[in-house]
């Protein structure tokens, strides 16, 4: 049964949300791995643990991981995923989801 416009839009927004979460997850993975490998992370003193986490975050993490990942890349990935599940021609009816990313557009 073909999707109506509302269902199509909800489906696409779900894909955009998943792509957004994936972009953030990819961005933080290197920082989490560095913290796990740092012996200071297991120190009994909380300030020592915190200093290690902050040091790795400042060195490895982008201030805005979604901007670093690329808004156009994220939109392209969501459209690519949608194209796998939607009937031909439906992508032209998808909304411009960039409005969901206020402050990230170049």
C-alpha cells in the first residue's frame, strides 16, 4: 500500500533523525576510546578523571559534530536510505529537512 504524504514525511524525518544520531555517535567514538585508554580515567580522584576527559574532548571532538560531519552529507544519506524503501518519484515530495538543523547551515 503506498504511503500518504504525512507517512512519507514522518518516515523521512525518522531517517534524518537516525542520520543525525549516527553523525554524533561517530564524532564521539574517538573521544570515548581515548578516555578508556587513559589510565587517569580510573584514578580515584574525580578531578583527575575529569581533567583527562576534558583534555581528550578538547583535542579530539569538534565543537559542533554535526557541522563537522556535514549537513549536506547527512541529508544525502537520509535521502539515499529513503530511496531504498519508497516508491520511485516519492523523493521529490520530501520536505527540505534543513530547517530541523537551525544554526548548522553554512
